[in-house]
C-alpha cells in the first residue's frame, strides 16, 4: 500500500550520476520532511538521508536529497558498484496519521 | 546502538504471535520505535510507531484492530502483539529506532534490526 510513487528502476555506468524521484501529495511530501533508505537485497534497510537533505554519520556526500512541493529526489553521484540496491523514500502522512514508504527503485550499475 | 528482534516463526491463519525487540546503546525511553515489514519480493510497509513514553501509538490501516504495539521502558523492550493473522501478514518484520517530532514534520528511522520472519500458513 505504498503511497509515494518512485520509478521502478534506474541505471547508469560507474562514475555517472543517477537521480530517483519520489512523488507524493500535500498530506505527506508536501507537508513533511522526507527520508531515504538504501536496502541491499537480503539485508535490512539503512537510513541514507533524513530531513530532506541531511546525512547520517558515515553516509558519503555522493548521496544528496532535495524536496520541492509534493516531490522529492535522491541523487547519487560518482556511482559505484556497491550502490546497487533498492532505494525507498518515506514521509509521515498527516491524513493517514502514519508513515508511508515509496514504491522503491532498483538501482543497477551497468 | 542496536535493536534485535525475536519471536517470529510459523503460525496458522487466525492465530496469534508476539514479536519483541531488545534495544541497547541508546536511551530507549527517549526514542520513538517502529515496526516495518516487507512481504516476500515486495517493498517496505510501515506497520506501527510508538512514542518514547508510550503515550501515543499509531497503526497502519492494514493491521488496525488486529495488531497492538507496546513498550516496556524498564526493560528497553518493544513489542508487537499480532492476532487474527492472515497469509498476507507473511513478511520479514523489522524493528527500528525512530524519530517522530513536530506532529510528523520530522520523522525517520535511523537504526534497524536485521529482521525476523513471520510466516502465516496452514
């Protein structure tokens, strides 16, 4: 029951930049900050970006986030092979009074 | 800083199961906590969040009336009581340390457990 819409896949060659979009509504992305999670298949998700654009300790600044209106985006620059993973956006939804995740985007390094 | 889930396994449809999450390395009573699940081959689905004091809790519509979240701050433990389980509840369940501030304006999950599998099947 994902409420936030992401492209199912994205790809690029090593060293290039890839951008993932996250489309929501006025009750979630339009009202509250967005976080991003990276999940390598078979492992637990990892917080990548919080409060739209802030990095937790240990996350390289190759990852950057932004939010405008009811959309948010995650950019990965200098793509590396270990960036291959699934990426999810998330935000609190005021109407649902709960947390909502995006549909997820699989990033492939060509 | 870590959280560790326990209590998963196989349960028949209509049955009940209790998941627990042991926290360490942070001030548990000051942190909101959440459960997130992931069905096989599917994306992440938020299940429930409880504030640090336990005074407020939130449940996804998909589990409302069947699941209950609770915490014991004296034992640094989070619980998820699941009843009337359905096959569609089959998933890996993750416990996560969360932040929920300013009525949801600031929210994220910064520490995740490795997950525990719940299988609902006859």
